[in-house]
């Protein structure tokens, strides 16, 4: 691990502040960049410092806090993008002109096909030699308030993979060493995409509690929002996801497996997804959203559910429950996300079989 | 109208008691039959009387209250079946041996393909000459407690049709005269089946409030259970139903049309289904179920949603939202209802086009 590795963190939401703050606490040089200046103000007013509490603590001073993309990445070894999934392509297009060949990107987290989409955007502009890493989920469960970030939990066994595979990158190796207790190497970005717990839960919790959320009656999002019948539906959708993993010949952790792997100290019971969720103390007190069309829909449907449905079609695996939640959302919100979604069609990957998809996930070619 | 017309009412639930009580109050001879003796006890203890209050009032004395099917129908002109839809075939099989050619049946209400299924059961046993009527919905919105029945509302413009069409029946004509202010003649039993509001609402309200119902937290079923986004989904499913009506060339009342027709004095606003529901005073105070797998699922899915999906397939009309609610229920309850559902497949009607289906709904042949 080289202490002189430098990082740029994009996105000043809960996760971005936790990520930037924690790297700074460790003594690394960090810049923080956000499209809107408003979210950066509390950090600037706090002398560029982020204060961590909870599972991690300390005060980390950032080298630079800016809305200027070029300044933020100048000379940085690793650019960590913590935005919501629709931001990946926006940020990539913005930083394209100023990226340098020795820099690497890390999508934290990637959702489905994150690195693949970013690599295609780079390739379309003639940039071929940027390594793109991605994480299967967020390392931190956290909530920010101004410059204060409370870390509820650091998850375990979050998957990391790169596109292309087999290329060494000093900065990503440093990241892996920093987070060695929390991350696990996956073989390809198909695994980091497919082994994400979030999009398997959120749309179902939102839509099967739609009445309550629409009426703005708050509830404990996971502990009250996942009831036995809702858990049945999530498990049925999850079997569709793991069937796709098996068809691709990649690891096929179930949602219960993933929850136990990510929260080994928090999950007590796990004979059903309902029990695992109810026993997960890290979920305690996480509030329901105050409206229905949150990122749990506009991120999880086009960047999680729809890509998986398209994979199912390519591999001839039926995905009726995923299709059901998609159709329910389409009807509820009047949006089909057809142009935006990271489907195989939109990525130009129609016609590839399992072997072809795996090869593409290794090479990006 | 002949005052000497006699009725047998099957089913001693809310609706059956309202139906039997109201006919008795009008001075008709009525028998009441129920499989279980328990529900009949309060009536017997009340000297065979049913007491109506609310929109209708009076005390009606029944001629016979019994669990014996043969006794209940002996000499009765019209046999009104008020059971849940799965009861139609059970009751039909039970009364088959004692039915007489001059008797008629009325399914109150029918759900999809009710008369068609009953006619097939009769025909399979060589009984061809029984006229079967059906209603598109329940005439009474009511709640029974012992021998007391409170009528919240009498609906308007409930559709009635017969199989086969074009056959006169004195008892059904009498029924139509008694309820002339509340019912409307439809052309065929395809219309009474397809123009039912209930199955278009209940599964969506249940499943999109699943968290709350699973946690046994009561809410006002219609007024709180139909929120703007849930209404969007119901309207999207409803467009699939009306597209099928149009493909069949039959009247295609929307859910909003039906609510306005059934509750002309109760519904105030109706620019959206949400507004119509929220303004319908007849829905006020109707409680949510205390568990999720109620007849709003086990009746509405196999006797409403699944038959419509099968009609859509036959007519090449897409029904993705109906399919979505079906798949969600299948995943939640682990039941696919394949053997039980009144689908075209199970009714042996695969291969008929719109004209063929209409002809079958007129003739049963």
C-alpha cells in the first residue's frame, strides 16, 4: 500500500462523504467533487474536514473540495464515483476530456453493467487504457448531516472486480489493501453487478408498501417493510437472479447469503429472507422514503431489474417476478426507462451467449 | 311480476342474507341454504327472520332455513347462488341430481365465465335446459351480524345476462322487475363477466398495501388503500380489460365509468380513479382485511384476473399489468391456481376467436 496514492471522490451524498472522509482519516490525499456547490458548503465551512462517528471515527481533512471536475481529478490516481447509477455516464462524459491514461476509475457501487457502460463511453471517445473497477454494493451503511457522517455499519465481503481483468493498477491495489477486511475479489464485473442485494429489495419494499409511502406515513423501511409475504416475493425474484448466475457459471449467492456475508455480525436468524432482515440490527431505524418515486425505483429498476430481465432473455431464463415489479412500476410512474436502462440491447450486447457475455465482461471487447 | 315466484338463496354470508331477507320483505317465498349450520343458527333463533336496516329496512321471514340442498330447492323457481366464486361449481354439483327443468339459476355475482362453467357442468351430466343468469356485481353493499343485515348502499346499473340468450324465464323476469331500479340488461355473459369492478381493485389494493395488511395494521380499505400511484396501476390494468372488451365488440365501461354507474349518488369527483374512489361515500369505513390471503386474492385472481389474461392471449391483447399482479400473487402465496382458474384453457374454449367466443356466450354451444 502506497500512502502517497491520491483519490478523487465524486458525489457528496452520504456515501461520498463517508468515502472521502475515511480515506482522509487514513492519511490519504483526497479531493471531493460534486455537481452542486450546496452540498459542499458544510465541508468547506468545516475547514474541508469531514467528521466520522459510529463504526468508524475520526476527522479527515480533504485537500480539495470543488465543483470543478478537471481540478478534482488532476493528478489523482483513483477516481471513485459514488453517485447514483444514472450519474455514472454523466460524470464519465464530464471527466473524459481531462482523464489521463494512468488514472483508474472505481464505481462505488456499480449496479448492473456499470463498468461496461463506462468503458463503452470511454472507448467511443478513443480512450481505451483506463482500468475501471466496481464494487457490488456500498462498503458503508451511513447517514450524513452537514460535515458529520454517522457510520451505522461497515459491510463485509463486498465484491470488487475490474474491467478489463488481469491488469494491475497500483491505486486499486491500494484501495483493496485499505478495505481488505471488507471487500472480496470477484472474477468479473458480471459478478459485482449480479451479486448486489439492493435492487433485489428496494422496488419490492416500495411497491408492496406503496399505500403507506404514498400517504406519507413513515415506517421502519426494512424491519417493517419486509413482511413474510413480501419476503416470499423477494425470494422468488431472487431465484430468478441466481438462476441467471448459474447459467453464466458464476457464483450464485442468494439474497440471504449476501445479507449474511455483508452483515455477519448483525444477522442472527436466516432461515428465510424475512427472518434474516428482521434480525439484521444494521437495518434498525432506517426510515421509509417520504415519497414513492425515490432512487429505490428510478435507480433500481433501470440499473438493476431491467438489465437482469434482459440477461434472462439472452440466456433463456424466465424472470416473471422481475418482469412483474417492472410492469407495476411502469404503470405506477408512467415511465418505461427503455432508453436509459442498462439493458443488453442498449449496450449493444444482444446476440452474445453465456460464454460471449463472460468474455466481454473480462475484456470489454 | 308474479308474487308467487319462489326463491332459494344459497350462501348465508353478508350478501346471501341481504338477498334472502330483501326478497322475504317483499313478500316472496324464500328458502335459505348454507353448507355450514353455524351461520344459519342466528336466523333460526330469530324465528327464521332476517332484519334489514340502512338503505333498505324491514323484517323478512324465510319459509325454510336449511343445510339440505334438496329441500332448499324443491319447488323453487329461481336458485340464487351468492357464494364466493369457487362455490359455484361445488353448489352446482351438489344440486345437480335434484334440479328440475323449469328451475333457473342466478349467480349473484358471477365473476368471469361463471354461467359458462356452470352450464358446462350441467351439460356434462346431461342437463341442457336450465337457464343460467348472472349479475356483474353485487346489488347490495352490506354487512351482516347474526340475523341483522345493514345495507350501506344499493348499487345501480348492475348488469344481468343469461346463458343461453333469447330464452324467457318467468322467475328471472320477476327478479328483474323486483330490482328494475338497480339492474341493467347486458347482451351476454361476456359482458357481465368483463364489466365487474371488484377483481380490478382488490388484488392491487391488497398487494400494494401488503406490508400493512401483513402487519395487521387496519386501514380504510378503499379510501386509504387506493392512493394516486395505486390508482395509476389499477387504471393501467383497466385499460387492458377495456381493450379486450373493444376487441370483442362489447360495451367497454372503464373502472371509473363502472363506479359512476354503480354509485351515481355517492361518487362526486371522477377525473381519476383515485378521485372517484376517494369521493365515494359508500366506501367510507370499509375495513381492510386482517390477513393478506383473503377472497380478494383467492377469488379475484383465479376467477377474475386469470380468465382475463387468458382472453387477452386468445385475442392477442397484451395484459402485462394483469400478468404482473398475477405473478406477484403467485410468488407471495406459492399458488398458481392453474387447475382451478376459469381460464379459456380450463373451459375448453381455446381456439375460438372473438366471434366464436361471443357465439359461445350466447348459446353455450
